[in-house]
């Protein structure tokens, strides 16, 4: 079991490395396949033996081997988190459930990081989540759970959106966030998506307050909502034993 766990974690880290490519290239409309991995500073191609998840970052002390440019801490963090998700899922769930979990969490991780960096959610990633959800909903014959979750999520946040717009003439969330909530509702179900929305709003307010206190942003700056939504959704999914096939 230990050997299986180690290999599962390693494969997760490898996928995490690929997610980093998506996070960096997709917002810049670059191919996620060609060219191969390269340093964003000196543009030198990174050979496979210097592109080992987690280990390369540690051995090179977070810097490019060629130009010594600083490598973002995001890279090992995403690799580590993805490895943990893989290890967790295959220990907690059956094969189909585990595959569903790692596919959804992988794409959601990309969405969270892109929204955090760019304040936008690529539509292609949301479409991919929808396709995966439709497939597993049909596969598991779980239509009511998905439908009620989608309606609860979009209904609640949509109502808040409309009331805030009418009363304060402000948009509390982007349309991309509304679509994301619908997708998360399909995944989580009606009760968990409502808890997710509440928890994510709380996390966003706390983060906003801390950043204001540290003078990193001002009162008029917008905060990305997708990272809080996704952190809350994945956390609730992992601790909620009622969510199962």
C-alpha cells in the first residue's frame, strides 16, 4: 500500500506540473503543448531531468539553472496540492469517484489560480468542467443531486446579485462567478453549495480586510471570488461524508 501511495502522489505531482503550464499559458493564449517547458525569463528549454516536480525546485533553490531567475513558489505549491489530492482521492473513494474528484479539482485549481492572477475565468475550463460533470452525472444516475445543486447555487447567488444591483448599483460578483457557482452546485449538491457560498463570502471578506489593513489594496479594488469559492467547495467536499456515489 505504501508503494502504491507513493506512486499515486508522484503521478499527482506530475499532473500538477502540467496544471502550472495551463495556468501560465492559457491566459496568454499560448499553446499548452508547444513549445516544451522553458524558463519565462531566459526562454531556455528546460530538459526533462531538470523538470522533476518538487525536487527540481528544492535542488535549484527556486531558481532557473541557466539564468538564475526566480521561480515562483506557485509551481511547487500546485504540484504538492495536486499530489495530495490524488493520494487522498484514491485512499478515500472508489475508482470512478476518485477519477471524478481529481479531474474536477485539477481544473478548479487552474481556474482559481488564473482568476487570482488575471481576474478572469477562461470559458474553456468551465466548459470542460461541465462536460466532466455531465458524464459522471449520467454514469452515476445522479440527476436530482446535480440538478438541485445547480438550482440552489445559481438561485441563491443570483438573488443576491440582483438585490445588490438594484439597491446599491454594484455588481457583487462577475457573470463568470455565477457560472462557476452553477458548476460547483452540480458537483456538490444543494446543501453543500449553499454552505460553500457562505464560507467563500466570509473568506473573501476576511482576505479583503487583511489586504486593506496591510495597505496592499484600497477600498475600491475588486477581489477575485473564484479562489474563495473553489477553496471552500473542495474543503467541504473532502470533509462531507454524505457526498458519495
